[in-house]
């Protein structure tokens, strides 16, 4: 499987890049497994018999806790129960190698569950990759799942960049505080990103907050074109495929942050 790279041998720029990328995988990509099994029947069938608690732990750093039970997955950024499987990532560089190159992590707990990791969980992550990588020859239902997973993962990623990436920090520091609702009209889907408790965050559901800006995409085709950078917002507005309202600088600046995600993961 190859040797682990030495984190001390990285340049400062490389360390910064890996720090951000490892956070994106732990805090944006892994949580998307929660949505995947809710939306995608083949993914749900993979885990129906499973009862596992998986802790991904970056040494001296962030964590991702996945509880798999009754065909559902819940996510937490901290350990909330005793894990049945504990996966240790030695450094941000090691984490990136594990997620991108298939390098082996250190398994601190769960040796008797290796079969589950290699078969069911690996198949589950490949199913997520099917939707998050380049567009495939999707069925109509898969197009709906693709759009939802892409948007939710992007908004979770924007939260990571808002916390860790200097350019995104500066963009959002000059952005009016508020909440942006992003929706897809044809499937009645919406999700949120906004300033809550002193931070810019992904918001799955509102709990009493007021929306200050709205970006609505007309249909799945418009969403796909926007996500694959084949349609810009101005062109979409002119074609009547995109609608915006409210505090426009929030829409513009969040869009700039979303556009930076591709520099780290794609």
C-alpha cells in the first residue's frame, strides 16, 4: 500500500492545503453519507443489517463519528458513544492519502469488523463517489439525488472554508450577516447557509431564523449546469433559469466561497 508520507517534509503551503482538505473530508464529505442512505435505495440496502459506530480521529485534531443502525446513519463532529470501529489518521497529509489514494489508516479498534469496512462501508463510499464525482449517465431519480448531494456537500464545504481558508474568511468578513436559502424549484428542495452564533454555517433546517437572501434554481438541468461550471449566475438569470432576491451581496459572496471548493476537492 506504500509508506506514509512524512508530515514534517511538507511545505507550509502543502500543510495548509492538507489541513483544509482533511477537514473537508471529515466535516463535509463523510456527513453526506447521512443524506445518501436517505435518498439512495442501493446505499440504504448496503447498511440495513449493520450496527456500527465508526470514529474517524485525526491525531490531535478533528473527528467524525458515524452511527450506522437500522438502515440509517447519523453524524457528529465528536465522539458521542463508544465506537465499535476506531480509525486513526496520523496527520492531515495521511488523512488526504487515505481518502484520495486508498492508503491504509491505523485501525485502533474493530479488527473483527474489517470485513464490514472492506465490503459494505467501502461499497457505501463508492456509491457516494458515484454522485460526487463527474456526472454519470444518471436515471431521472439519480439526477435528483446528484443535485441534492452536490448542493449539501458544497454548503458543508463552504462552512469549512469559512473557518479555515484565509481568502474565504476575508470574503465572508465583508459580507452582510444573514441566511441564504438555496432551492431547486422542480423538486421542491431547499437548503441553507448563513451566519449563526458568530459563524458562517451550513444549515440543514431552520429553527426560527429568518431568510434574508434566496437563490432558486428552476430545475435539475439548471442545477447540473451550474454545478459543473457550464452556466454562470448572470446567464442563468437572463435565461430565466435562476431567480435571486433579498440581500444580493450574501448571494454573490457565498457564491465566491463555493467557487473555491474546487481548489481543494473535486
